[in-house]
């Protein structure tokens, strides 16, 4: 289907025909062009063909769609379709003119149409026109399709082309002798000639600029959420990935500092912490970094010990930081505390430390928290939200439901595969008609060839290599880290939290990339049965939502089957 989505502003009939073609399993080798503009029309300054269906070894059918609930051919020859004003130019004439316009264009391009049935038809999607319309010398019976044909759209098109070919056989000697076309190569050429002639594709640079403009607009709208709760001492902004929580955390910090206050802006993820430090470097009076970096600073440590245990991070380090805060007294408490990714920090030990970081504590202090309690709490259990409410009794909640990061089709797939409840309810970015791609592999299969093909596909679409990120649940055993494919080894570079250089594709664990995003993302090694992968559902959710525009996932066959509701 070209384009790959049906615009909202087309007629109900066009939507019905589009859906009938798209959902049929009998059109795999067809090319269907929808709403094809005709610059050089035989009658008008310009025109349009509702559908151009190109079927190899069968023919080309130009379809005019009419979705009216009533058809009236008057005595004076005019047409009255539904509530439209009467017109002398009927739908069959419209279809024929579009067909002749396209035929003339293809002949100019030296396309051999001698044995190619190129025909026109009218599809009345709201009525049973095949029985309603009386015989008329202005059209052939086989040129009429109606509401009943929507039940088997491919068969109806083939029926029309077959009857039309028989008609041409009776008019043109030896027309179908030796078979009819177009052959596969000619069909592809016709599609390539027609699409560039009448449609413009967005180039990569324009797409990037549009995305940046969209993000600025969306975040400005979300700033209204900050204004709405400006008078509350403590607020929890909760929402799924991509709803603008980090942007809101940064803006809230700027607003607090602008009033002369001092405070902390903390997050959980190391790479996100680097980004926050870089973006907020111009603000005096603001301590920025990860929560654990702040713990190390308070504990008087320049870095963590070699091979630190889980107990060091969760018990020993917070105890040492807590001791420093207690000994320092009120001097260590700031005017405000802002925490992003709070879902991963909401343990009793960590909350004890946060309580002493802000004047008035969690109970009465100026505390702004941002978190995703859908599936991003991969380091903490589901009781974190209840702990927050117990420690912060005056906490006001603000729910974020508008996805402003991902294109809608990415978000819809995440809702489905990750079973989000309620998940994404609204999207701020317009649909570009490109579905995420899920490529299956067998358990234990080397995914290098699939990964190389995915990166090349994205590059051919216009993405720079440094706009592509490869993510995996694994660190040392990921496809990107272990591949022997020469080209991949040349372009792949382990992410370090800094922007990728031109010609490089960064790869990272999903854990490390949490809180960040990239224009194009390839997620590899998605196999639920691998014992080393904990919290698979959360990692799947986080990995898929990192992509703003293009998503390709390499997923084990049984894992995909289970994700869409089947049995592994």
C-alpha cells in the first residue's frame, strides 16, 4: 500500500476500500497506490485517481470511489449522488479520464502497454450498485463494484480485470496472445514512475527539523501541567515512557533556580545523568547528577570500589551518606528536591537519604518527583508508590497520558506487546504511516545478518549512522558486542553517554539507555526464555519506547507469539 496509512480526511468509502485491501491476505504481490494526484490530466488542470491497483500478470485498474448512500441518474443525463449537487460529469467519466491520463504519462515514459489491460472502474461502497444500476451504453457492467464487493475486495478487482481483458480481446486482435502483463519488473517500474511523479517524500533533514519543532511545541504544552500545580509543595508526575517527564523535571529545576532557590536534580540512570549535567550546566545553585553519584559525594568517595556488591549500593553507601547528612544538620538540606526515575529509588533506605536532602523533609519540603510506574521500575518492586505516599502525605499526583516522544504506531505496538494498562491514550506526533518492524529469529541463532540488514535499511531510509542505536538486554553477550560481521565491527561503538560521532552506531544495554531516546532503534536478543534476562516484560517495554521515529526489533519466534497473545 502506498502510502502505508490511510489519511483521516478521506471519504468513508476510500477508508473502506483501503482497509479491505490492507487486511486481505491475497494482495501480497500487488501494488496499490491510494489518492494518486495527476498533474497532467486529460480534461482538468489537475486530477486524482482514488486507487491505482497494479497486479503482475493480470493488469492495472484505476478505481473511482463513491461512498454515497444513494445514486440517481436523472432524465437529463446528470448524476445526483447523495446530497451532492447534480453534475453532468459522472463517476465513470472521472475514472476513464484518470485512466487515460495515466496511460498517456506511462507511454511518454516508454512503458510497453501493448498487452497490459489498463482499465477503469467505479466502486460504489454505500449501495448495491451492481443490481441497482440499469444497463447503459456509457459503461460496462464489469466496471461496477459495490458494497458487497468489500467482503472480497481482491476477488472483485480480479473479476473486473478478467472481464475487461476479455472485452479488449474482442476489440484488439491478439491482445492477450502469449499472456497479459505487466510482468513483475514492469509492475515495479510503473509504481516507481507514478509515485515520484505525484508524491513528495520527506527527506531525512526535514524529518529531523520537524521532530525538533514538534518536541518544542509538545513540551510547551506540558509546561501547563507545572503551572497547574505550582502552589503545591510536593507533586508526583506519573506517566509511561515518552510523556515528557524528564523535560518537565528540567524545566521545574530552571523555574526553582530562577526564584533564587538552591536544590538538587537527581536521576537513577548514569547516561541520563550525563545528559542532565550537560544540559543544566549553566544553572548556579543546582546540583545535578545521578542519585548514586550524590551518595558517593556525600560519603566522601570519588568512585565506587572495584566490583561493588548489591549490598554496597543498597545498604552501605546510603548509610554512609545518611551519616554525613545527619552530622551536617540543616546546612545540607536544600530549598527543593527534584527526582526523575523515582520508581527506581523508592526504597526505605534511599527515601531516608532523600528526606534529609530537602528543607522540611519529604513530608513538608518542596519535592517534585517524576516516575513511570507502568513497567520501568526494573530495579524496585511495585510497593514503591505506596512508600512515597506514606513518606509524603501531602503529595499531589498529576497523571501524564500524552505521548510526545514516539510516533503513534510505535506506541500502539508497545501497548499491545507490553499489555500496558491503561498505557498510551493520546499521541501528540502525527502518524507517518510506517509500522515498527519485528523480525523473528530462532533461539540460539546468530542475529548478525539481521542486525546488519536492519542498520542498512535505516541508512537507506535516510538516517545517519549516529542517529541509530542498538539495544539489548545483555551487556557482554549481546549481538552487537559479540558479532564477527566485519562491517558491524567497524561501525559499532559501545555507548558512553556522549553523542555518537558521524559514522558510528552506538550500542548499549536497555538498562543503561533508560531515560534516553534515539531517532532509530534496533532492539536485539529479545528472548524471554534466556535465564539471564530478569524483568523481561519491563526491559521489552523500555527498549521499544526508546525509538522516536523508527523501530526494528529482533525477537525470538516463541517470545513474539506469546507477546501477541499466543502460546509459546
